[in-house]
């Protein structure tokens, strides 16, 4: 296990959130020397999965991951391209917790702070950072 940055928590796994999170998550996992977990829309993964429902601005959705993707207590870094309202990332953190892990941190390429998603993740105890912030 390695640190993402000098002030980042140690992580055991990276969870890439569908679908661009797979690309960024795979690169981050390789760089950190840890495994990659895929978090996808329900029904798209083979084998036994665990899933959670979450609210969207226009309805609801469900995300899933393999039931055996992590060991109890695993520290997981969530990775996606964009954080807007934070709904999907918060659902991913809940999914990780349901599977016995802990989403300790989240990293995004882009943050849209006016929509409050990164703040919601921080309020839930997930250390959150992004490479780019679009304040308008």
C-alpha cells in the first residue's frame, strides 16, 4: 500500500466509478501499486454483487460492485472524473462500507464546487480533492 500524496491517507484499493473513473482509477491504482475495484451501474458486472440505490436530481439509480471485491477493513480511494452534487460518489462510499471497507478518500479530475458534492463527501468523512475547480 502507498500514499497518494504526502498528506493523503494510505489506501489498500482504488475504486473506479463508472465509466471514466475506470480510466483514471486504473492509472492511479497502478501508480500506487494497489488493486482496482470497479463500481458500475447495477446489472453490468458478472457474478455475485452488492448494490446500493441512490437519488439523482431526476430520479434514482443503483450502483454495484463484486461482493468479494474487498476484504473487511480495506481502505478505499474513490476515483472519478467529475464531482458535481456528489450523489454517485456518496453512494460509492456507502457501497464500500456495505461491503466492509472504508472509503477514506476521493480524488476527481474536476470539481464543480457550486454544486456542493465535494463538501458533502468531506462532511461524510471522505477526504476529497480535485485537480481542477470550476468555480462558476
